[in-house]
C-alpha cells in the first residue's frame, strides 16, 4: 500500500508475504482417498528425512521461520489412535507398525534441532474423519462447516499433543491450519476458536469463503474471536498434488499456501533444485516496495493487521498511521515495517513509535521497523 508519493520519494506500508506448507508429516506418499484412506500428498514415494531437510533449506534461503502444517497420525508410536473416535479408517483395528521405525526418532530429532527454522502448526491426526469406517472429508468440521462435537475436537487435539510428546517434542503449537479448509467462526463461546484457545492456539489461517460464518468477519481478510486471530489464506498458486511444481505468480495475499509435495522431487537428492526455484521467486516478489518478507507467523499477522485495520491521514509531506482499530490481542499488536524509496535520499522523522531496525537493499529501498510507543494510537511520519 503506497502511503506517500512525491516525485522520486515513495513511502509504502508493504503487505507481508509468509509461507505456510500444508500436509507435512505423512510417511506414506500415496493418496488413499479412493479406498477410504486419507488424501495424503498424492506423492510418488515415501517421505524421508531429506524432505524435512528441504524445508530447512527453504527457511534458510528466505530468512523466514516457515510454518509447516503437520498431520501426525503416521507418527503414532503406541497405536493410541485406536481409542480416538473418528481418527482413522481402521478404528479399533488401527495398526501403525509400517510407519514405526528409526526414521521417526531421526526426523523428530532433526525438527527439534531446527525449530528456529520451522514452526509446527496443527493440521490434524489423519486429516479426514471416519464414521463407521466411511471417510468424511475433514477432521474437525463436516462438509457444511459444522464443527464436530466439542468432545471429539478436544479429544483429537489431546491425541495430537500426546503423539508430539511421544516423539520428543515439547509444548503444543500455537498455529492451526484447518484440514481441507473446512472451518467455522463467528459463534463466540461455541466456536472452534474457543476450543483452540483452550489449547493455547492463537493463530489460524483458512479460506473465509469456504468457512461457515455465523457472523461476518470483522475485516474481509482478518477477524478474531476468543483470543484467536484468523487470517485469510487465499488460493494456493499450484494444485495440492502437483509434485516438483514450477513456481507461479504469488497471490496478492499475506499467505503463500503450498503443499509439501509441491516442493519435493521424486528423487530426494534433487529436492534442492525445486527449493531453489521457489526461494528465488519468493525473494523476488518480496523485494517489491509493496511486499515484505515476514520473519515468522507473528510478524505476518501483525503486519497484516496494520495493513488491513489502520486508518491513514495525509498532509503536506506527512503520513499519519492510526492504530486505534487494532484489537488488544498480542498476536495483532507489535512491531511493523515501512518501506521508503527516495532518489536522492530524503530525511524523515517519526513520532509515536521507536525505530528498532533499519536497512537498505541493493535496489535502494530502505526498510524501517517500527515499535509503537505505549499509549500512542497514532504514528506520524514527516518527510523533511
């Protein structure tokens, strides 16, 4: 969003760009939906440690703590999913032995060592839901966007936490990505967000148009309830089962939603080729004065909140950014960034916020990171 333009001087409030990779965690690659098993990734081989290394490679290339939306059913070490209603297609006969091997400990150890690169997000146990052995499309909501009973939802989330613990992970994710984009919001204490909040989840991304809306979102791309902030996911640039996908134009949306198989090669030794192409495309898009690479989920949500909810006042060589419409949620308040391009360089000053970071890229665009001052609802930028 261009806030100020005068000759060769431009001040922008850039829209964040943040990568969320869905359907991470499967060991089996095949799409089993035709015989009542999960959709998985539709990938041509089993997943392996190299596929997790590829995600860390991408994180390092982007300088971003990438979000990985994980399904953990195939990480079940004790067959605890036998006792979780609707969790698998086999019910009480669930047996995960084919996925129990040394690769579990190897991958878990790797992910724990690289948690500064990858942030786990809840994406379900086995992604779908089974009733009397018949598969229904999504784990937490039915096809009409009606949330399954609170007891079932909480039971699945407790099982998710148990599987993480059994594999050596500490804590519980703060981020939720609804499987199959079936979700709902707007019904307050009876909402999915109320349950998620009980588990410490503070961030959700989904397609608002696909969700059941008991009441309209507060903004058409951002809403919140019960302490949880929901951000519009938008469309993925490539189809979910497309392996080794060629990078496409990214949507003008904070979230870049990809699926694990999009970033992987049938030959795991060649994963780096796919990662390099996607990283190049994302870095190039984020270099524009109207976009900015988000550092992590917090940075994305806060930058998006300012872009969507702030009000602006314009004057002679001045921009005012009014933040009073932002809610008090920590997930939507904090530092945000502006971009400034000026030839020759101009002077400017800021009131109502502290400058906590500043840097200029090779294209002459200066990124300024601002921390709003306590008690100040408006930030003023003066070009001098």
